[in-house]
């Protein structure tokens, strides 16, 4: 009997040996492959590393122990991410988590990994699966609540946190995270109860004390807030309060909301000092600066934040800053990065880069970013600022939208949400009690540029003109010329208003009144460089009236050649060349007055073609090739096919003038020796690199403006106005307020 038992034991041992030996051997293979992969990562050989990691994943044993999982398996995607390969780490983790689809604890670990990689969708996917496998696990519910919060699905997050505290009444972390979210929704009473419950579980915690202080501060009970912070100092130290980045940032928001600018400034400065790269700290610092009228400083904070972050609230705040300084085009550039407006009257955006949102108002649209990130219920700023931003967005939409935009010559245009262009323009002008003359002037200019609602444009320009004295009375009231004295401010504002009125009258066909208004505008500007735009408009009006010599003199006085900051076709020179030839019979002497034309520019009247030579032709751009084909068609010559050799062009029998499709040339261009070659906007718009974000020097007395954002990041486009030659470049536009790179 003993022999048989011994034989059975030996037999069992022999059967079990391969199984017992398999797991350690397989784990060793996986460890070795993972180590080789990390060595490849250290050498920046990401493809080789991924191949080795995938071989390691394929070699995993059927059963993976907790120690091996934590030390080796979970470490593999983490090792990829810490080397900076976030996307590759997420892709590999997705392949790996499928191996553990039936194990909730392992799925929870992957959920935490995805949260650390800021991939909330993946975190939600694995944690939802884990909760289904273990519905009574409070820690899984809490983790899923965190994933929903990161994904800005705040209602689902609150539901999971409530479930977690119900399943685990002693889970102090679940109480705190639920209280934070409720405070972010303005439910302060319930948040205070939860913080106090958290303290009952562990009285020496500082996080619930800070949450209580912030809740009291939000309710305006500063004394209670101070007592809670004093208790934090007693339990830990003073630095536990002053060096807490998130506490100071949120305190600054609450102080600003209650008009306590000194306290808000102190808290914001502390937050920026602790971590200059924290975007919300920069945003609240900018909001405080904006409330104090410190526009340069506000812009510096926001531009610093934009180096590290990219989310709608940041760009909305930048747009709000430019609204405050009446740079409405600059505001629209940044609003285009923050949200879009549709014809149904609703705003939309992608919040935090993770979830699409639509709302009737901008506060509602952006609220979730603020509520989830810093647990602040109410937005900084005023209701008027949101109202003004919404009105500007609607006005801009109607102006530029082809189907719902401005109809020419007074025909009413409606946006899907209701309202004609006239009513929306008036809404924008009346949106706020302050700065009304400046908004009236901007609306008049935009309407005139779009050739829409011209009678309204004239009225708005007259409103601005009538309020010029009041608008420019205060020092710094003309915010793009903050150093001008009262007389200088008045001259600039009157010049702008008279120019807007005169140009609208010109487009209406009221040329005598237009000449009178534009002459006043030129006189008001005097020698201020900005006045060249009005001078150009006056030249066009005088040319239309048949005063050719006077028009030529004005054109020459207003001319500014293209610069590196304003490249492109020199259409203005084409206008001058045509009328100069008409007055003088040739172009002799023109170069001495306005300088030589850059060779080959599209806007310059074409010179006779060079004789063919043996030298190889320079490669030409698509635009120039299209222009050449248009010239050949006008001359009745057959167009070149793609497979033909290029041929020398015959001398032109007329002066070709290249204008965008649909643009009506001024009278001088209709001379017998001039022919208009229409070009579509697509042909004229050659790809150009975005200008560097570096400010340049201004004309004396003006202040720097912001740099234009990169073309790839904005959806707005400006159209050359029909019947309006491109005015001289405005040297004070499109630059940063602060003038910093």
C-alpha cells in the first residue's frame, strides 16, 4: 500500500512539474523581452521597442500573478509613455488590456493608466467593463467617476461617486471627489456636508478643510473660510495654504467674483509663482488684470498659457481681452479657435479635446471645462461680456456666411436663429453700455466692406461721429493709441468715422457727399499714417467724379508698397500705373515717385515679354501659371497643354490688370488699353507661412498689437470687397498688445 502511494506521488509530481515550471519560465521570457524593449526605447528606436513589447505580450502565460502583473505587464505601456510616446503607449495598452477583459482588478489598473495618459474614453471603456464584472466594488465606481470627470461627463461622474459612497461609507476619497464636483456645480450646502463627513472619517485631513474654506468663500462667508484655513495651518504649516497651487487658483476665482480685487491679485500671483505653466492660474491672473484694466499684463499671462495648453476657455478669454480693447477682428480670430456659431443660432465646440458640446449661450457652452478642472461654478467676468461676445459672433456670421450672410444692397438677410442683419448689427452695438461709439464704428466698417445694409452703415458711422467728443474724452480711451493726447485721440476717431461714412456713401452711389466726408476724414487725420486709407478712398471717389489728376496725386500720397509683414499682389500699384499712364501717356517717372516694382508681382502691369534665351526658365508657381494661361486666352492664343514645351509669350497688346474674381476695377482701369483678367480667390491665395509671432515697432504714439494667429488655427476668412481696391496696409493691426514674442 505504501509503495503504491509513493508511486502515485511520484507520478503526480512528474505530471505537475511541467505546469509548475511553465509559469516561471514564461515570465522570464516576458521579462527578458521587456528589458530588451526598454533598451531600444532608451536608444529612441520606438519601432523595435514596440515589436519586442508585442512579442512579450504574446508570450504572457495563461495565468498572470499580481506581482508579475504590477512589476512587468503594467510597466510596459508606462515605459513607452514616459519616453514621450503617448499615442504609441495608448495603442499598445489597448492591445494589452484585451488580454485581461475578464479580470476587473487588471482592468482597473489599465483605467488608471489611461487616466494618467489623459485618454478618458479608453479609461471609461475599461472601467465600465470592470464595473459590470464587479458591480459592488466601490473603488471601481470611484475610478469610473474620475474617468467621467476627465471626459467632462459630469452628471455620470456624480452618479458614480454617489454609488461609491453608498457601497463604501468609509471611503474618504469618494466623499471628497463628490464634494468637489458638487461645489463646481454651485451646490455648496451638500458639498459642505460631504466635506464634514470626510473629516469624521479622518479628522486630520487637510483636503476637506480646504474644500470647506472654498465653499464658504464661494458663499461670501469669508470669516468661516479663514477659520478653516487657519486650522489647515495649525495641522500642517502655513505653506500648506500658500503653496497649494489649486487652492490659490480657486480662491482667486472666488475673490474676483465678489469684486475683491486685492485678494484675487494676491492669490493669483501665488498660483503663478508656484507653477507658471498651470493654465488656470494664468487665466485667473489675466482675468484680474483685465478687471483692473492692465491689458498688456493680461495678454502676457494668456500667451504664456497658450504655450502649454489648447482648450476653448483659454481662447475665449483671449478673445474677451481683445474685445475689451476694441480689437474686434482679433477677438473673432480667437473666438474661432474657441467655438463656432451655426445658422440655427447655437454655439458649438469640443470641450477639453474630449467631448463635443452645443449650447444657446457661451457661458453654458464652456461651463463644464471650468467645473471639472477647478470646481468653480460661476464664470469670471460679467454677463455683459458674454452678451457682447455672442452678439459679435452672430454679426460676423451674418456678414461672412454665403447663404445666411449679408444680402447686397439692402436685401434683408436672416440667421437661422432669427433676426436680420440690421437687427443683429444693432444688437451688437447696443450689447453693452460702454464703448458704444467704437462698436458702431466697427459695425459701419464691416457692413460697408461687405456691401450690405449701406444705409445702416451710414447711420452707424454718423452715430460714432456724433459721439466722438465723448468717446475720446478719457485718457487711454483710444486703446490702440493709448499715449495720444485728447486732440490726437479725437482726430483719429473722427478720421475713422468720417472715412466709414464717406466710403459707405460712395458705395451707395452718393459720390458728392462721399467726396465731402472723405475730404473731412483726410483733414482730420492730418499726418497720422493711418490716414492713408482715407486718402486712398478719397482718390477713388475723385477718380469716379472725373478728377483724374487730383485722384492720381491722392493715390500717390496714399501708396504703400508691400512689405514682409504684408506680402502678396500689389493691386494698388496696378491702379496707380493705369491712371498714371492715362494722365502722362507712359510710366516714365513713376518709379522715382513710388519706387521700383518688385519683379514678377501679379499686381503690376505686365512688361513686354523677354526674348527667349537658352537659359532654363525658372519654375513658376501655380498662380503665375494660371495668370499666363488667362493672358493667352484673352489674346486668343491656344492654351498650353501639360505635355507641351513652354513657349515664349507674344508681347501683350494691352495692359493686363489682375483682380480677384468679381472685383470691379476703378474707372482708371477701364481705359482702352486696359483689360481685366479675372482670377478666382483660390488662385490668388497662394499658401503662405504664418507670420512669426514677433512684434515690430509701431509708428510714434501707437501701441503694439497682437500677432495674427497661424492660418491653420483659425476658421475665419476675410474677403476682398467688391469695388474696393485693397487699401494700404494698416501698420498698427494684427500685433500683440504686449509686443512680446
